[in-house]
C-alpha cells in the first residue's frame, strides 16, 4: 500500500526514514522493517527489480502477468536504446 509523505511538512517521517532526496521509495514490511529502497530517478526495469527483490523477502507471492510483461517490455526498450547509441 503506497503511503505518500511530504517531507517538507512531515519532517518526523522524513527523519525517521532518513530521506534526504526525492523521489524516494522504501519497501517496508507490515512490521515496519525496510526491505529495500530506491532513491532518485531510476529506469523502470531497475525499479521493478527492486520491487521483486523486496517482495522475495516477504515470502512467496504470485507476480501478475501485467507486472511480468511490464518488466520484459522495459528491458527490451532499454536494450534497443543501447543499440542506438
């Protein structure tokens, strides 16, 4: 469940989670343990890999077909972009 925090307003949450820049995404389990973090802008494939790594720590889950398709599609785009350079 996403929880959006405005660090300029909610300075306690910003301090608690040691957020120093934006965007910042933390993956937290139901006990509040940080399972992973992505700071700053990253490509979709890297973000989704962090999501997957964090979810593996939670336990067995079933990834949706849409998630798998999005990950595969972004990897294809990234490879195509590298070839053009």
